[in-house]
C-alpha cells in the first residue's frame, strides 16, 4: 500500500501558509487542513522553542509519523508531507543515519591506532616485570592494556586458515559467494552446504564448524559480502532475495546436497527447502539440519523479540539503520551497521561477556599464556564485523520477530505461499541448546510441527543440556555431541537415497538420542 498523502496547502516562499504558525503546521494531523488564524497562547504560557520541538518529536515517535516506512511495508497512518516539516528540519531524519555511520567509522579508526600501542606497551611492562622479579608490580599494570586491546571493531575479514585445504569459488553473486573447501589428497564425501548467518559477522565465525565437518564431507560455505562493499546500484537484499540465493546455490551444487544452517538463515533455508520440495526440484536438499534458528520467535520469546514487536516499525527503520557514506563502494546503501549490531548482541549477553573479561584477568594474573592467547584469538574473531543489508534486517524484524509469518502459515515468496508441509522425503534435524539465550528452546523445534508432511521417523529433535548458543556450533559440545548427530543423519539419508536396506520409519539415525517429533 503506497504512502497516502493529502495535497499540501499553498505555501509561501518561507514554507508556511499565510497566517499559519510553524508549531501549528508541524503538529496538525496529516490529511487535515486547519483553517483560520492560530490562537495566540495566553500571557506567560508560551513554551520555550526547545521544549516545543521536543514534544513534537515525542509525538511523532509515538504515532509513527515523520519516519519513512521500509520497502513493502504499508504505513499504519498517512505519512506527513516532508515539505510541511520544513521548519522542523525533515532532512534531519535522512542525514542522521549517515552521521551515525561516520561516528562509528571515526571510533573504529581511532581504536585501530590505539590497539597496537596498548599491545606493545603491555608487552613492554611484562618484559620489565620478568627481568625484575622483586621490583615494581608492573605486570598487574599491563592488565588494563590487555582489556583495551579488545575495544572497538574492524571490517577486515579474517581468513579461514585451514591447513591442507584449497578454497574454490563455485558461484559468485553481488551479496556473497559460494566457497568450496577442496582437499586434494582426500576422497570426496557427501556434499554439504553450510549456510553461515548474515547477522554481523563474517562466515569465518564458523571456522570451528567447518574444521569439524571437513574430514567427512565435500564442504561448501556461503561467504556473505559486507553490505557496505556492494554498490547501491546492485539493488536490495531482503529475505526473499536470501531465499532465492540459497535456491540458486543449491542448484549450482546439484542433486544430493545436504543443507545445514546456523542461527539467522534458518527461516530462509526452510523456505527454500519447502519451495524446492513443492516443485520437485531435483536439487532440493537431501537432508536439512537447523541449528538454533528462530523458526517461531513467539515461542519462549527473548527480550529482543519483545522489543521488536513493541517498538514502532518506522522508528526501527530510522534508528537502527544507517546510510553508507563515501568513499565506500556501497555509498548510499542503507545498512544495519555491524558495530551497532555487535554492540546490541554484547549487551543482550552482558553477564557472559563480563565473565569472559574476568576470566581473562585471572589468566593474566596467573601467567597462563595459552589461555590468554586463545581468548585473544576468539575476541579478534568477534571484533571483525560486517554490515547487514537494511532490507534483510528490517524483514527479519518484521516478518520473523514481529509477525512470525512462516510459523503462522502466512509467508509468501514472490507471490507464492511457502508451505513447509510440502516437504515429504527430507530428513529434518532441529538442534537446540537448553541454556541458549539467543534462540531459546522451542523456537527451532517449531519446524518439526510445520513440516507435517514428513513421517515421524524423518523428524528429529535434539536439545543439548546446558548448552549456550555458541556451544551448538563451535567448541567441545559441538564436536562431541552435535557433529556426530549431523553426520549420522547425512549418512542415513544417503543410504536411503542410494537404495540401502534401512528404512526411515524403523527409527532414528544411528547415534541420534534426541526426541523424535
């Protein structure tokens, strides 16, 4: 539904109708023309201009007026004419996001110069302390400098750095590329596509996931591109485009490919699998594994999901999205800044972050160099951020967290209804963590009920006791508990597809001790 605007009143060169005050014009309801002369305030009752404008801003935020709706989202009320807000600069709402991005960039540049100084100074203090065991307490003075090393973010993409592996680009698109990890001296295993989350980190965040799956699989990974490096002329990239991209990459890999997703792309992966299953596409996934994905965020909702439903959509489209400034290749593109996204994630998991910093202080005090180096490596990976296309970020807020379209059966893709019940021969495994605060238990398991066309023997659910979000795809829990179940599902699906003896209806895949739906 387009934004409905009434014809603006005739205005003078000053932008106001003859005899009409700025405050009266700014506060009048859109679609109504107030006639007559404005009443003068009583003596001594006139509010200061700063307070009047503050009240005007508050009223526009509460009503959702004064903010542009995102593409495809119909406004709840008629939008006011920006020209009518000329006295209360409407350009402010367009310039503020660009200014916000420039502030993030200035902070990142300043901290990038400060981190090497903190690292070298800390090393110098440690060296002096080692040479003077009974001297000044210089080693404790290096602890704050170590903490300063972790400040800020960087848009520099880390390398996967996997030994004896060659990275090959199978397909390339404006917003990402399909990487294959080739092992020249090893026999190829089942083809597996790992869909990395597009939520502020590079695909290298799944380095531990890739390293554990690589020995037994012909592994492919979605390597998403930093949105600020994509020219604005390339168009937008929303949820529908992500679904289309996954379908295109599955078709490029060919029949017999297995699909595994981590966190954010679970909705797009399930939608792509449902569409391909309904079309009987020969390249549809042979099996599907969803790890901690928000299929139904209304089940056991998080604080972020509640805020996404409570805050006005137009406010989110303005306050949470910025415009990429020059000289970046994507200048003019609207994005969710990676620094802002990671800051929100850290604040959402603040107790764990504080515990990690306290653990670092203890390791530094004890002189545990190995633990300090492991912590530094992990934090360096978390500091590497990428911008998210604004269309995908706003689609996720509205179509996933606010309305839960897929879980309610109302999701459409380019005019087509997405029907997960059309999946009938694709083994499905939903993995959740009992202590997952990012995607609480029950949200991923909702996919099992949506895929009603699957026999019970093809639907599998595993809830890992005591596991947090990151534990499900990286670290000891992933390697010892989750990865064996994923491998068992893939091998069993291949045996059935190749005419093996075992039938799915006879039970769960070997090694799967989860709960069948």
